């Protein structure tokens, strides 16, 4: 059994808490440390670690403070270099090299974003649950079998984006950047069709755009093609 909580899921900050009942982890640290502490009810010491996908501030803002509080942060060398972070609490991880944190076995995998060495994560626990975490990428070259939980970015809809550009609400230059850096509703659908979802128990949609998304539409469309419970991460 995996419990997933969203502390923040937007361009203002991303941070998620997961637990299998034995080991607690953070995925991303893009909020102020004070806000993370409050969300954790000031029990930061219960965290076994924090996985960070890339160096952008809305995913890594509290990394140094977490390390100062005794939490080991796991990220790629490219991410640590970009954040100018080192030390014994900065644990370098590499794509497709598994490691263990408590009762979790984690396999990082490379994704496509406009930074150095961004990662997604595949996490498995001792109860045979398997969680894929995928954000801030426009493409995933890997497929996964036996997923029970999926946390995936669904930043924008191409149709809504184009409508906003035509109406002058969004600068046209934003289109090319989004297409080369973020997962859209259309990307999520393609990803789900490419993967084995027979064991999938729930889907969490992450990092929705403030202006180029539609929460109700996204939830309805993903539910319709999967028949699975869909949750939109709280912002």
C-alpha cells in the first residue's frame, strides 16, 4: 500500500510525500523549508530521504535546508552541480543504477528537459507495489510493467495552449518551450497506451499549468481511457 500526498504541484513549487507504511520519502523539494516542515507536522526526522528530479527552483528550493536538517538528498551529478551543492548528505545517483532507501528500491531513469541530467524515478517496495514518478519532460523513452501507482506531469493541453495563443493570452514563443520541456495531456495518453496498466490502482496528475490546463477535463479524459481512479495533485 502506497500513500501519496501532495504538498505543492505547480510552477510555484513541487513537493510530494510518499510512504509504504514503513519508509517515508519526499519526491522533490520545491517549496520553502518552513512550508515542508509544517506539511510534515514538524516530523522531518521521519524522512528517509528526498529524491530530486532536476535543479529548477520549483523542484529543489529546500534541498540545502533538508540536508541541514539531516535528510539525505538524492539527485544526479548534473543537478547537484547546477545547484552548487555537495557534502555527505548529497547522494549522487545515475540513470538505470538502482539503489535502496529503507524499504524502497529506486531506479532513476533519464528524461528530456532543458537542464543537465534530469531524472524520473521508478520505486518498488517490499509489498510488490511499483510507482513511476515522471515530471518536467516532453518524452519518456521507457515503458514499465506492473505499475500500481503513477505520478505523472500533465502540464497543458495542446488545444488549450493554441487557443490561448490565438486569443493573445499566451506568448507564441511559449509553445515551442512547452513542447520541448513538459508533458502534455496528449503525452500522458500516449504514455498510458504504451505501458502495462493492468495492475494500476491510481493515477496522480501533477504540475498542471495555471493557464493552459483544465483540471476537470484532464481528470475525465484520463479516467475514460484507463478506467482507473485519477487524482489531480493539490497545488
